[in-house]
C-alpha cells in the first residue's frame, strides 16, 4: 500500500472488514515501531520486565513474579505467549511450565498499555513505566483488591530489575463516564482532566497485549457521532466486541479541563519550568481553539488514516512541538518559539555539541540533529545548552526572564479564559487564587524581597571564587554600595568588570547569594571592605548564620498558608553589620572598663551600642525579605515592626539575634535577643500591655496591641512622666525592660501597678516630698510638695480620693453594687534612696493645722472652656458673682477663717467633673490633673492676697 492510499470509511455505504483490518494494522505498525524504540534504550533486565508483563497478567503461577494467590484475576484477552517469551520465563524460573488454556475461559484482563516517555525522543535512562491495566467491568471489589496487590508485587519485582514501574487499574466502562478514583499516570493531576488525559493516551500509549482501542476504528470526521458509529460496528459485527476495548471519544473537551490542566502545570512549573512549558503552551493552544478543538490525538489519527506513518513525525513530542511551532509562528511570537525549542532540546537531553558515547548515533540524536539544523542553531548555542549543569548566575538570570514571562503569561491567559468561558466554579476560583499567590511568592519582585533566580534552571550555580567590594556610589554623594564580582579580583582589577549583583547594603546581597546558592561551602571570597568595619571573620559568620537559620532548598509551601497573608516563619536579626560601635575607642586602642555594661546604655555616658539592625525574614510563603534599620531609633523601629508582623494567634516564628562586630558582640546580641523575647512574650497579654525601654537618655514606650503596636519616643524623664500620666481607656499593665530606669525610684514604683487599685507612693527628699500615684488604669501622676510631716502631706490627698470614690459609688445601681468593685487605696513610702518600698497605713489622725473643706464643681463652657464653682465649708463662690476674681475671693475667705497668719497650702478635698467627664467615669489621674491646676490657682491667690 503506498503512502497516498488514504482510508476514508463510510459507514452509511457499508464498511469492508478488510479496511478495518488495514487500519488496525497501521496503528499496530506504529505501535511496534515505538515499542522497538523503547526496547533499544532499555537494559537487558528492563527489557525482560516489559516482555514478561503480558504473561505475568495472563497466568497465575506461584513461581512467577507478582503471584498473590490462586484466586487473583488472570487471563489476558486474545493473548497467547510465543516460544521465545516462554523461554524467557523459564530462564527466570526453570520449573515453570506453561499450560495453554483450553476451551472458552474468562479473560478478566482486557488490555495492557504503556504510558510515559518510553519509545519517544525524550526517553531517558531514568524514564519510568506507567502501565494501564484495563480489566473487566464485572470484577468485584475483592477481585480488584487482589489485582491491586499483584500490581504492587510486580512494581517491587520491576524495581529489583532496575525498572521503575507503576500500574494503574482501569475499568473501561467507568472510565468512559469519567469515573475514576485514582491517578492514572505518575504525572496525573487528578480526575479533573479526563479528556486531556484520554487525548494523551490515544497519541502516546504503546499497546502491549490484549484488546486494541475501539477509537482506532472511528474516523476523525465521525468523532462527533462516536456512539452511533461504534454501535453500528459492533451490532453489525464488522468487529467483535472481545477484540476491542472502549475508553471513549474526543469530540468535545469541556473548558474546565483546560483550566485544571493549566493550573496543574503552572503549579509544577514553579519548581520545574522546563518540564511544564510544553504542556502549558499546548493547553493554551487547545483553549484558544475552544469549542472546536483539533486535539493532537485526532491529528495523529488523521495521519494514520492518510498513511503518513513516519515514526519521527508521529513521535509524541514531535507532534506537540509541531503544533506549538505552528501556533507561535501564526502569532509571530519568536521569543516564545525559541523558548519551547530550548525546552524540547533540554528534555531530550542529547548533547549534540559532544560526540555520542557509542560510535553509532541513536535515532533520537539523529532526529534532534535534523531539528536543530532546521532551527539554524549554531554550535555555540548547542554548547551553551549542553553546559546547563555548569550554568552560573549570568546564564540563569537570562533564562529565568523567559521562563517567568511564560509562566506569568500562562496564568493571565488562564484567568482570562476562565472568565470568558464562565467555566470557573467556587473550587476552581479558590485554586486559581492560591495558584496566583504561588506565582507571586515565587517570582514577583517587591521592595525588600530577595529574588529567586533559579527555579529548576541549573542544578548548581555556586561560584568557585567571588569578590565582595564596598565603594562610593557614583551618583550619590556620601553614599556607598556593595557589589559582587565573579572571580578573585584585586583592588585594581574589579573596576574593569561588571558585577553579578549590586546592593546599597551588604545583607541583601548576602541573602541573595544564600537564597540562590551562589555561595556554598567551597566558595572562596575576596573582601574589599571600603569604609566599613567588615572583616573576613564577620563575613564568614554572617553567611553561616543565614545557612543555619534558612536551610536550602526550601520546601513546598503548604496550600493553607497561601489562603492567608504571609507571616514570618523564621527571623534573623543581624546587629551592627560592618559597624564597630566603639570605633573611636578602637582607633585609639583604648579598652573601656565600666560598671554600666548594658548595651543600650553603655558606660557613664550611656552609649547605645546597637547602631544598625538588618532583619532577614523567611515567611510562610517562602519569601525571603530583608530590611535595614539605622539611626537613633533603629532598635525600637525594628522591634515595633517585628511585633506588628506576628500572627494574632498560632505559632510564633523562630527568632535568632546575631552580632559579630569588633567590640562586645556577644553581649550586644544577647541583650537584643532578651529584649525581643521579653516584648514578644508580653504581646497579646490581657489589658493591652505597655513596654518601657530606655536607650541612652531617651525612653520608649511600646503599646503592645497585636498588629497595631505603637511606639512613643520620649526625650527625658519629665516627658516620660507626662506620657505615662495620659488617660487610658482601661487597665494597661506596664512592664519595664530589665535595665530601664536603673537609677530612678520609678523602677520600683511602676511594676507595682494593679487593676482596680489606687496606689500612692511618697518619698521625702530634704524639705521636699514627691508623691507618685498609679490609678486604677495604671496611669501615673506625680507631684512635688513642701514636706512638713506625713499626715499633712497625705491626709488632703486621702480625703480627695475618698470623695472621688464616694461620687463613683453613688452612680452604681443599688441592686448590683458590686458590678464595678470600689478601688482600694494603698500607701507606700519609698526608702533606701529610691530602691525599696515599704507599705504604710492610710492617714487617719487630724493634722496640727486645721484646713477647710474646699469643693470644686467644673462644668463645660463654650469653645472648650470650663466654668468653675468653689464651695468653702459649703459657702458658694461662683464666676457668676466674682468673675475673674473668683480665686482671690476664696483666698480672702480662707485667710479670714485662719487663726494664724501663716499661709500654708490649701487643698481641694472634693471635685465634681460629671458634666465634663460624662457621668463621672473619668479615671483618677484625670481628676488629679484638675485638682493640681485648681490648687495652683488657689494657692497663688493665697500668696498674693
């Protein structure tokens, strides 16, 4: 039969059985050619596995591999072993003797098919065998379980022969309905790709034994009425049912399959893009043709019917390539075409720039040589691709751009197709969102993110020698930059070379080297530190810290992590990188001795030894992020941002702090680690806690509300006292850093705060007394007064606080008086130079100098002002009567009542702010601020009167 003899059966005019036999013979001719090619590339033992499989499924013999029991389904349709095959079996097991089946016996195994790369241009030594075992639909669950155990035993036997085999049980009746429970190839994404999997099966599968596919005998132009056509073939006995098995047709492919296939290949392509690009682009071609998809299996069938039986052109990978080439040429997308050519070349993995191992060239090599000549590839390009295992940074960066462009284009195409076809359900929408985040996490650039440049492009891009240089930035006066050069270059040489990578700071550059494997244990580094204090030892320690904290390669990101925003998984803080915090002393060769060794307030001048912090974060999306903090508030800004990055619940990230600078490195690192650990432990505790830290002479208060940590920086102690005296919405515990306020009495006062408690602390310093108070919300109030004795100091305050509590109690409901417990009042004296507290009883005895009850009522006025009314021993003094002379009038009244002319202070003993504060719910410090202000005005009038 000549090549031009095309077969076009017409069922309406009647079909010649000889024509059907010719068609089957053509398919089997291609099949035999592919099987022969597959065998050529296998070892003798691997060949034996493939040869014996039909026999092993045809008979149950205890001495043969895969035997489970005598009840295991056995018997392969239309199969009878020849003498050569029986001789192979007897060489394997000498006592085996084959007994031919006599009479009609059941053959529950309908067919064996080989899937995968075997027999194709891409077959390699490590190619595995995916075997479809098509069985009778009537097998019950117990029989299928037995058959599965046999398959598992055969996989183990194949492995012992050096062959990786995977068996997949297929019920053709269920399969045609799209019903299957397991993966059907080792590269199968699941049940969402029924038709695309069937398309791949029909154009790539190698028939080993049993029934042949009914699909072979249906012309492409009859695919749309496949059921009617095949029914006629069987009912009119043009073919016998026991000769064929039916897996279905490809007249229509639902658009959802293109979405599922693309998502699966994109998912795989993130780590192994070369393997996925060809299939991704093929799915794009199919989707672009929807709904009239001319899938490749139909093209393959057309070629067989047209008697175009060239094995090279019908090779599964060649068929895919030719279709992609046609598509991209139509669109004039030459860059994408070159990329898929590289993907195909690398997939075949026959290095044409080098002579073949054997003198004779394999058919794969000959076909690849013909292809590359057709592409006009030059020897230099072949040599570059053949050396992919030695590619370094420059080649990888160039290739990454093309691969990432292709993956992101495919994602955009997929998303647009899903919207246009309205083929995306709730589950697909979720999966598409997760996939988009995978791509974003792997490839998207953003500020501070370390770019990953080697997604399966080259196996190892570590450099043997590198040169690291700091030098002035050419366009920014006073700024410097770091650069990394390939090779070992001296001070004069590096200026003549282009760097592999530049960065304003050192750590982003080292993190990039680590993330991408540019530096490994064998890399030798030459260092030119410029104006920095970086040493080779510090550089080595920095790299070791990254290797310990972020081991490579990183694992796959869990899908659940992608459903939420990325949160830190591991955090590395590197303090004072390339900076000597005591450089002025090092240059003078001075060694300081001091009792004040805190790294945040070192020596008598309280120097802050934390100059810079570089933060490296690996988050739950496997993104590596770098940020730098410097300046006077570097530590606090870093701490605030770190606390805000923590998840509201769940596991906290691992945190490591490392410091390798010249002076006091270990102490600095330990101090920062303790600080972060303390603050992190306090974060999220009840009552929105605050954390007080002292750095040099400045104070810093962190409000520790998860996700909203705020930072107040205060210049000195008075500013701190004012800040701590602000109103608080509720009780807020205050924790002091272990070195804060070391020389202040507040160090013993502030940690004592308790909810629903008013605590008064007093301290005598000569003729002056200092009163401190922590109210029920833990706000601080302080006042300095002349000291006469404890009673005269504390009694007015005590009476004021009791009046305040009385007013609050009066507002409580009588039927539930304990709904809000009355705060207790405690008194402490600060002794031993402010280092210790001693509990004291509340004042009770009368003072030697009588004083009057002075009550104040404050009411709101216009423009934020207030009106004040004073009562002295129940006599009213109001602004309505006295105007601006109100306080002078009260002062005259008080002086007139005194027996002695001495003008000792007058105190407000009761205060009503109900109209100002809203039902009297203002906290105690709010009342005390009004009290002090009113007393100052009143006592000023006493002095001036």
